C-alpha cells in the first residue's frame, strides 16, 4: 500500500491552519479550505492526488470521529432546560419544512429522493457552531443557549433519520426502529454501568493516575466506546456513523463535567480528531467532489442558491420562535443564520446517497456547494448581529434608569 496520496492529504491538512494563521482576516473555516484544496488538487482540477485505499479508510474513520465529536457536544440539559419547549417546537417545524421542501423539489423533478434531501437539510453544523459562539462571547447568552439547543436537536434528528432511512444494511423502517431502540438501550446500559462503576474511589483514582501517562487510559476507553458502538450499529443494520455519534453523547452523559474536571482529556480527543482524522475526511470529500457535474449545465449551478435558500428556510425560519424567549431581533436573525449553517451531515448524506443511487452526482455536488457557502456566508452575517446585540445589552446595563416623575 502506497502512502503518496495520504502524504499529500496530510500536507494539505497541515498547510490549512498555517494559511489561516498568516491571513487571519480570511473569512473561511478550516473545513471549507480543506475541501476546496481537495477539489483543486484532486481529479477535478490538477489531478495531483486521488482517494486510494489508505485515504478512503482514514476518511471513513474521520467521518465517524467527526460525528463522535459532534455527539460529545450534545448537552442533554440544553434539550430539557427552560427553552426546551421552544427548541422542540422549532425542531418539529424544521422537520415539517424539510419534508415539504423535499417533496416540492421531488415534484418539480429536481431531486430523486425527497427524504434524503429533507434529512440533509435538517442538520446544523454543531461542531462548527460552538467555536463561533464561544469566540463571539454569545455561548452563555440566551441566544447562544437556544441556538446550541436547536442545533443539537437538528444534528440528532438528521443522524438518526439518515441511519433509519438510508442504510445499506438491514430491513424495513419498522424493524430498524425496533433495532434503534435496542441501540439506545445498549447506550443507556453503558451510561448506567459507567456511572455506577465510576463511583468507586479505586477506579476513579486509577483513571486519574493513568490518564496522563503513556497508558492514556481515558483515550483508550473512549476509542473502545467509539469502535464498540460503531460495530454494534453495523450489526444492527445501521451506518457506523450512528454508533460513533451515540458514543459521543454517551461519553458526555457519563462525564458531563469533563471539560472542567479533566480538560486535557477533551483537548486530546480534539487533537486526535481535528489534528488528524477529521481533516482527512474533509480533504477527501474535496478530492471526491464532482466539479464537472456541478458545472455541467446552468440548471445544476442554479440549484446551489436553491439549496442554500432551502437551508435557510428549513433551519432558519423556525428560529423566529426564539423571539418568545425575549431575544432581540438581531439575536433572532443571528440564531436563524447560525442554525442554517450546515456541512458535515450534508457531506455524509451525499456520500451515503451516492452509494445507494438515491441522489444524482450533479445534485450531490450542488448540495455540498450550498453547504460550503452556508458555513462561509451565514456566520459572516450573523457575527456582526451578535456583536450589535451584545453592545445594546451592555449599554442598557450601564445606562441608569431615568428618575420617575411625580
């Protein structure tokens, strides 16, 4: 097995953050640059690199790890807090809109599978959203909490639907629903057993003692959890990404305060994922991107803004409900734009859809292109809105109330 292509892929992964560091005003997330670099250096343009067996294998593992890290961001408290009803209503509205948009596009003869398109439109790029909200100082504000809650629900819903409706394995939807309950049951047992065993002082002390040695026991156990639930997911007839996603959510529930109790653990997981596996997936997605299909005719190219508008409609419009929580209109608009930011699940849905012949290459390219534009354009518009809203709040807090007149 030759490593030439993998070497180029890793060189791209290393060059992207260096480029962003030298050009800090470049308004592009690293994932977008990695995909664009893969397109340019891949068969679509320069043909300097291709996705061989080694690259494909690491790309599949990278996709699983990306979903694992997304699951790790799921905070159950966000889904059952004070804004849970608004988040749930918004998610239901998104699901209805996704189904309507998918059906309309199918009725117009533009797409093959309305369910695949609707599922792809339902997700939000939670892993990209959290850093944006943290950097803008909005993560602890109501707009940040509601947006993350809505994004979490969309991510969970999209991954579950993708596994239920579009798996290469298994039988009907009813049987898969029963098997999904079995997977949830296994995850619940793991959570209960881990919490019970974790109460023992001996085990906790042993984990703490081995965590930062060459044993790296927390990382090894986390990898065991990811691969184990992915294997169970495959045996139950689902895609491995569902098991990886559930593994992240399980780890979050088992150790909800890990970022404060042992922050190095999350840094190590992020280092393994974002430093190695996840960039391979994004670069490979660019290498496999069918640029020729996108520019084959004007109709295909026009589907990019159509899919982008569909993302904003399906995920952005329900954010209007957040106005009931007291959010200002700039915060509502920012939340709508950020919830409509989506890429990883779109790429995963397109990858699965192409294998199942559920989507044409030109639609796959247009949908991924729309996802790329969403992570570039929507945050750029949302960030000034968040800053304006925060300045208004600070001004209200500083400005004293005028004295009451007699």
